[in-house]
């Protein structure tokens, strides 16, 4: 599969470059990680600073279009991108919340506490 990149859109405030890309493929459709590798190899940048933000296939198959952001530093990437995008691209881990049922059990247990433990 071959990768075609458009002219970059420079965004100095977010310290990133945005490219539109087209990928022509014959066998299976490349996933985000494969596209990330292809872009980082073509532009000779660190793979951790490349973030594929949008992918869509064209009708008829064999062609994929999308957007990719390339940041100057990892801190800029974490600052500019929304949390769900960072989780999707495996840059940060999703934090696990305590289930509601557990919180309610704890609350009810505290209600029944006697003596010094009694809730105010």
C-alpha cells in the first residue's frame, strides 16, 4: 500500500502540523498503527509524536483518506488532544472508576457503624 500526503497545515499555537493523507491498498485495509508507521517513516519523525485523527474509506474500496497530526513534543500532544483520542491511540491509560454499586455498599455500611466509627 502506498501513502500520499498533502501539503502540511502548520499550527504554531498547538505546535503541530496537520496532513491530509490518502492510502491506496490492495489487500486488507491498514489500521491506525500501520498508518502511523507509514507516516513516521515517510516524514522521518518519531512515531510517538504522530497521531492519526481521522480515517474513512472511499466507496469502491482500495482507497482510504484521513488526517494525521504531527506534534513537536509529547507534552504538546497531551495538552492539545482530547482524553478519548489519547486513550484510543494508547498514549494514556484509561482510569478505572470504582463501580457505583461498591460506593453504595460502602455508604450503607458506614450508616450502620456504631460507636466511635459513627458517621456525622
